[in-house]
């Protein structure tokens, strides 16, 4: 990624207060949470919640009762391995693009810059879905190398850190703990940017975290373009507390070990 950066896009003022979501990938999955100011009010978390995002931008996730384990129903497939610089050309950059299938959910994470859109769609079709079958797109953050190809998936809802975008509807909701499918959740994990989120998927054997908390398996230890080094290390600690496979922003999936940058 080059030093030139873009902002977070069109943002709206946020209001304080609101719920802390439960996040349970194995077992029963709560679909509704109550607003803290109105304990009798149910708010649908699956794509329909319309309350203002909670918690300040840049705060690491506040999800309570974190219990994420293998044994879920999702399947995870890396469609495109990202990179920063290629063949001696440091202007070439591509994001890692990931497909998650869980029940009726067909989710693409970070459909950003790639050398060939045709090759990306062919990789998707190789796992069964066509572009029109994709139900959800997730932006880990608002840099174009992770978002620029979202329009390849015309039927998809788009998720970022504080809203769901469906057609001409802007549906406010905090991504932290939001459920996209029975075994797929979002978590707020700032550091690279203040708005970063990670997509967490439980498969029968593993827990995957699709995240820009790492560019590659090697880190780097300190993100040269990060917005908050302290928050980044807290986000990494959170993800490493449960993830068995990391899908980083610009590289191949890897299993964390003692050498993984914290």
C-alpha cells in the first residue's frame, strides 16, 4: 500500500450509548439485542437494525460473552491473495479477497483491487456462486484497495463499521458483534484505521479471522500506515485469543504461532 491514503468516506455524527452485543459462534446465536436505554425494545441485528452506531470510532470491540470456537457451519475460501508490490513495481497493490459461505449467506470480504476482475469472478464461480448470488459484502475499512470492486456483486448488502447499505437504504448499526450468518460475525478491530472491522467465521475445524490487523503473516510488527499503534496491538490480542487461521489484508492465510506479531 502506498503512502497516499483516502479518508473514511461519507460519515455521519454518531450518538453515544447503545447496546453491547453478545457474540456466540457455537451454540445458540442471539438475533436480537435490547437498546440499553429501552430494555423492552427488540432490535433486529441481522441487517435490519436502525439505531445509531455505539462507542467511539477507534475503540476495540466491546462485545461481551465472547465465546468463539470451531464447530460452526461456515466454509471459507480465499479467492485472491493480496500483495503490496510485485515484480519490482511498488505501485502494484491488491487486497486479499475472501468468500464465506454459511447457510443462505454468500459473503465476500474486501472486494478490492485485483489485477483481473475476470479471474476474481472465475475463482468465485469455482466454489459454486455467481456474482449475482453474493448476499453480503464486508469492507474491513474504507481504503480503495479493499473496496473498489464491490459493484461486481449487484445484489449484495454492503457492511462497514457502522452501517449496512442496501440499494438506496443506509441502515445504521454498530458492526461490533453483528451477525451475518449463523457462524459469521463482525468485530470492531481498529488500528490500521479507526474504523477497521474483522469478519470472524467458525468452520467445522477452525475459526477464521479476515482482518487488516496484519498485512501478511509477517505483520509487519508495526503498521507503517496505521492510525493507532496501541489499538492495533489490542485488536491483535483479541483476535489471537480465538482465531486459528488469520486471513490478512495483503497476503496468504496463515496459522498464528509464537512468531506472529502481537
